[in-house]
C-alpha cells in the first residue's frame, strides 16, 4: 500500500509546478474581486494562528500543513524568499513585505 501512496504523491507533484499550486488553484475559483479578497482574508486568518497580523517562515509552514492538502504544502526557505520578493515588488517594494524571519500583516 505504501508504494501506491508514493506513486499518487509523485503524480500530484508532477501535476503542480510549485508547492503552492494546489492552494492557488483553490483561490482562483472566484467570481468577483470581493470574493477573492474574502478568500484571501479567510486564508490569512487561518494561517495567522497567533493573531499577530504577520506571518513568519515557521508560522506560514505550520499553517499550510494544517490546510490538509495532499501532498502537504511545505515551503522551503527558497520558496519563502521567492514569495517574499514577489510580494515586495507587487506592493511597491515596501519594506514590510515578507522578509525571511520577519513577516507581513494584512490585518
């Protein structure tokens, strides 16, 4: 049975280009910008377990694992850095954007 599970996991990994693709696919099914905003806020609220209005590398990884995707979503430090840089550019280079070991808040 374990070999079958490994094969399924390999097929899922082959289907997605990054570890965040399953989550992004779920977020993409929106009809209005308001619905997307609500989905993103609900996701952030789920990930920000301590209510600090910021996510660091560890809290984000723990929160992503709680989402119960198969295979589980795990960000490497390199993945986190890529997301951090992307958000920083998208937000006009604001310093608060997801620095490794730091975080960003949307509360």
